[in-house]
C-alpha cells in the first residue's frame, strides 16, 4: 500500500486491458475525462496503456467498463539504476550493449555543440566515431569536462537513445538509426566571451561538415546565455544562428536549440508565474531553428526519503525550470516552438524545490569508470529529445529539407490535456500567452512520419518569388495556389461529422540584425509568408481576390488579415516568426469544399531595401497539411493516396 497514491492525488496507472477492449476503454475514459497516453503496448492477451487519474476517477473507469483486467502504479523512475552499485550498473549497460545494433556509416547524425563527450562510455561508443569528435580550440581536447558536470555526455545519451531507461529495461534489440557527432564549444574551465559565441558556433559547425560533408545532420545546442536579452530582440548570436540555418542558396541547416532554464533556487509557489516572466535565453531569439522548451509527465515520487513531498508541476504541464517568451514584444517569434519531457521538481512545502531522481530522466555519466548512469532534465534534456525526433524523421525520409523536418516536428505536436484546457476556448490574449508558454505542444515521431487511415498528411516543398520590380519600386508578387486532393465523396458521406484540418507553413528567413528601431524599413526578416484556406462558398477567383486584399492590408499594418475568424483555433496570433501552424474544425461536408491553400508573401527587408539587390531572390517553403476524422469509420488516407498518383498542381 505504500505505493498507492494519496487520496485525491493524480498518478499514472498501468491499465492492463482485456484483449479487444482497448477502444472501449478509450471511449469510456474520454467520457469520464480520464487522460490516456496515445500509445499502448500489445501482448497476446492484453494491451497495456497509461492512464492519469486519482483513485476515485480510476474506480469510476473500472466500474463503467469491463475492459480492465489489472491495475498497477506506473513506475518510470531512474532511481533503480542510480542506486545500483557500479558493478551492477556495468551489468545492465553491458546487457544493453549486447543488444545494440550500431548505425550505418551513411546514417544521419545529431551534432552536439556542447562540452564534448566521453566516447569511451560503452553506451556511447557504438554511435560515435573518434573522427566525429571536434573542438573549437584544439588545445581543449574533445573529451568532456568536470567543470561542466559532463553536460555533453549527458546530452549524448539522450540524443542517441531517446528514452534510455526504456532501452535498458525492455530486453529487445535496439537499432541505433542515427549517429552522433560532438563539437566542444565550451572550454574545459572558465567561460567563453558571449560576444564570440556566434563565431564559435560557426567554426564548430564548419568542422563537423568538413569531416563528413555529405552527411545529413541535425545540429543540437543547449548552451544559452543571459547576455543581451531584450524581450525577443535578436542578438548577434541569434542572428548568426539564423544566418547559419538560412545558409544562402540550397545549403540550409537544421538546428535544435534549448529555450534555457531558470537560474537559482526554484520556489514552488512561484510556479508557473516566474516561468512566464523569465524570458527565453540567447540565442533562442533566432527565427529559423526549432526552439525546444520542457514539459513533464513525471509526477510519481516513490523514494522513501521523500515521503510527503509533492511535485511542483502537474502532469502534462510546463517543467518547472523552462523559460518562455511570455514577456516578449508581440512582433517576435513564438518561443518555444514545441516542448519535450524535461523532468519535474519536488518540494516539501518549506524549502526550495529539488530535482529529485524520481522525477528526472536517466542518461550516460561522463566518468564511466566511476558510474555509468546519471540523472538529467530541464530544457537540455528536452532539446536532446527534440534532436532525437528530428533525426528520426531524417532517417525515415532522408531527402526532406530542413524546413520540412522542422515543420513536421511542429505539425506532429499536440497540447496535453492540461495545456489544452488553458488554450482552447480562451480569449485571444490568453491563447497568445499560453502559446508563448507551451509552443504547439508535444511532438510525436509516429505522427511526424506516418499517416493512419483516419489521419492523412500531405507535404509540399515549393518556392515562390515574393517580390518583383515595377520601375523603381519593389512590389509584392501573387501567391502560390495549392489544390488539395480531398476525398470529396467520402467527406460528403460523413456530412456533419466533425473533422479537423491542420496546416503548418515553415520557411527560413535571411536575417538583417542591424536594429535601428526595428521600423518598417528596418525589418529583421528578409520576407514573411502566410497561408490562407479557400472557404467552402468561395470560388477560386474570389479566394485569390481575398488573399490579395489580405496581403495589401498586412502591408499597411493590419497583422493577420488573412487568418482571423473562420473556426481557426489560433487565427491571427499564429503569424509570428517563420513557422505558422493552426487548426480548423468544422463539418466534413464543409471541408470537402475547402480544397485550396494559398501561400503568399508579405514584406521584409528584401523589399524595403532595394539597394541591397535581394528583391529577386526565391523563397522556398514547406507546407504540411493533415485532415483528421477521429472516431469516424471511414478511410481517408487511401482515397488521397489514389488521387496523388496524378501530380497536384501549384500555380
């Protein structure tokens, strides 16, 4: 009974479901407002799924369903491994090494820009070749440093394995589908000059690319600085990151950055207000990378030393150390873009909160001769998980553009029930504040690379010329129009059934960091793009006319003129930065007539500064579109796949 949750306190339960009754359980859980994890583990006679509930709610779930065969408290805690003697840790690590299949020589890589890594760790060595370790300064060496508490090695374990605890525990084969590269950008002791970090980052990236110029990679960096923060205004470092991502021509780079952590003691009563007031750190003001914050589902405290302690964050909420862009001026990008698991803190009601082992992730220790495992958390762990997902997308679809991989990470994200309760139905100002806390939610690798029969995803990689010269004046060009291959008959058959349309538009901008007031003429971004969807009663000609008027209105300062109303969850607040995602909900019959998307340009410094001769450059973009009919007994994916045998025109 010691592990039974206290009366009224929520906990994660392992629900062992009778064969064939999983959908019944999902239906009852939804009706009773009990949160279920999306994925289940299947055995010959049982499915196992995690449910978040207190004792009373779980009792109602059991009473209202004949699906539950057994209940157990879910224990996903690293304490078991951390309290082992070194020889026991070595046995567990050795068992995993025996089950690991090393990545192919041509596999994509995660390149960690950090404090180096201990390659001799038995769990890291299979995925990291000696030639793929670099340092900004050769005199630093490439190994990890006690000065940084082995941070780079901790990043390596999460980036390579994702959920290392699961890999240690499940007993099956572990295929490493991507490699690691490390670049030591932190000195063995002391600090870099923050003003030099842009150059240091560029040199580090160039060294990795020179070693393996044809390798596909995700750059991941959790190094952040408080220097130069100004409510979202770019710094020299963030502008350098944008330039490295943009690259010029077709040489684009995919980068994942951590949003940064609160510094000093964390007091439970200050959560989450302090998170909303302490802004994302540099270089996460950058527009082009994927910026990752931390959330947590870890609420189970099992160690007897912490009896009576409580988690700071509820399940599905922001991790206690994660920074946000809540105080940024509204013209700057939404940060973070997405959130991944970053662990939780616990408190005794009196003292500052602590990151106790039960509520953290497990990773690799930088001194394997002393011990093999270490706890890890906050936005560093979240960024490592974000890079792991992006590498997974590259493994599945290696030819995708960096803009597209970033789009899929955001497009696959969903708000947890706790987040959704704060966002959906709220006023626009509150939605904007919550978007700047959580981004677009928690991504999922399955949604990022696959389409189910009731959840079909389309991707477009295209480009447009945003501006044209008319005499001595630079003007905005017209839009690209993408026709959508909806299964019209199937959607009309659904009639008033609720469906969901989601659209994500991702592109990189060329930065112009010279501030001078950030007025219209001194815009930071080279250009901006927007999307709009044809309405059910509009003709294509009327749709084009509406978009042209919207573009003109935005040029005159009416932000989001094409995004307002019309059953969009976010509407006008989605149009910040260089990635835009939103959800439309309505009837299937109405969606059948919403069969076109317009992508159109609005101004930037390419247009406002014709003397710089950039106005004739092409702007490429990734467009991801999905339609979901949850609960409908209809196959949406197959009719779309059949229609796509004929090329879909874009004009």
